[in-house]
C-alpha cells in the first residue's frame, strides 16, 4: 500500500494516493526506450484528458457509452436485484458518473459508495455530487491508481456485499493476461458473494469499431495526443505535438483497436537527460482497446477467481454488461 493523505472537504474524506510525476516519467521513459515504442494509456487521464474523454463519450461515433447506458437503463431492475440490498459500490474509474447515478438511484439502501480515480479533480467533483444526491450513502473517495494493490476504506455501517463497478469497457484497455491478474487482485480481497459488474465491448463490423476511434472532429486525436501534451506540462518533455499524428485501426488478429501516435519526421526529444530518437512514420502505441467475443472473455474470467453469473446485451450485440460472482475465500 502506498502512503496516502486524507483531505477533509465538506464531509467528503479523500484518501489520496495519487501517482506522482516521477511515476509518469519512469513509465514514459521505459516505454519510449522500447522497440516498438509504447506509453501506458493510464496516463491519458489527467484533468485535461478526463475532460476530453467526457467529450468522446458524447460523440455519435463512440457507441460504447451510448449502448452501455441503454443496457443499464433497460436491464436496471434485473441488475439491481442481482446485487440486492445494503451493498457497497466500488466505482473503478469514477468518470462514469451518469452510469453510477443510474445504479445508485435504483439500489436498495446502498451503504457506501467508494469512487476510485486517478484524476483528482474529477473524483472530488463526483464525490460531492453523489454525497448531495444520496445523503444516506457514505461516500469514501480514493485518489489512486487501481492498477496497483489497493486497500479500501471501511464503511461505518454493516453491509451485505461489495460490488466492483467497472463500466465503459475500460477492462478492454488491458492486455488479456493483465485482465486475469487485475480480476484476481479483486478476487483475493473479496468474500464469496462479492461481485464485479463490468462493461465489455464486443467484436463487430470493423467499420463501426474504427469510426468510434476516428471521429471527424478530432477529439479522439486530441485525447490520445494529450499524453505528450501532459509530458510537456508536467515533465517539460518538449514534444512537438504537430510532429505526431493520431492513427487508429482494428487489428483483427489480436481483436483490438490500436491507438497510435506516428512520428511525421525524424526527431529527437530529451527527457530527464535521456535522448529518444523517432524515425519518420515510427508509431508509438498509446492504447489498445480489446473487443471480445463472449466466449473469449469468459475464458479469462474462469482463470480469475470469478464466474459469470449473468450477461446483458443490446439487440445488436454491440456491447455487454456482465455480472461476475467471486468464487474465492481470499485463497486464489
Ligand atoms: C476508456 N476506454 C475504454 C476507452 C476505449 O474505448 O478504449 C478510451 C478511448 N480511447 C479512445 N477513445 C476512447
């Protein structure tokens, strides 16, 4: 567990283990010194990136948010009855406040809401908002990187089960092996009956998937480029943003959309005394968005200490919302 601090603001206590600029610098250098080059997509989400991602979620082409929300709305009664009363809802990546609001409004006496997010500003806003709307639910925000081991704050009231809510197909941004280790990390801190409610994007026609990541207004391009802009802001990295272009395409063999930044020329940057050279047309992978078949994803779940209890989909089978039950006693 990392060291944290607590900030008291209008009755919402923030558990603060936000990653530091030195984490970003180390991870950025590691990825840029690799061949092929890559940078970890979790660093897309500073306050600027979180705001750009909000905009992406409202785009016509970006179907995941719209379709997932319609599944949550249409199947809300079933979802809520699967969860049952007196739950603790742990929101992994609280940028999803509209979806969370749907759940919190329908859940029977939700004991506590624990939003966890890397983007502190957005986290604090969400926490206050939920606190105002749901005064009976204890709100315990945690500013942290949920890719790392995590200790959850303990709610004051007794509760029935913990449900980890991971919407938006963010799990698709992990490599398949990471999905297993990620889920296992929650399985070991779970009791039987605790659950994972997650959104998972499904494989479909290439054109639909590629359009979602190539919007004509260029918001996705700005979002992906923000990782370099952030390095300039926080690490004085000196990237020339105009010397990189965004490229997104579906890699059918791997079952993923790849978001890359392609160097438009031969160029050099220096970061913390380390020189990194880029060739013309050299790609830097920023993000993979895996799209699964139901069966393909289920084989990962089975290796993770969970079993699939229920799955809800839209009519076109573009997207799935899956309810996984923990099968462990912390013994995985
Ligand atoms: C957060 N994540 C699931 C999004 C995705 O679709 O992979 C991030 C994103 N990248 C480009 N557009 C949206």
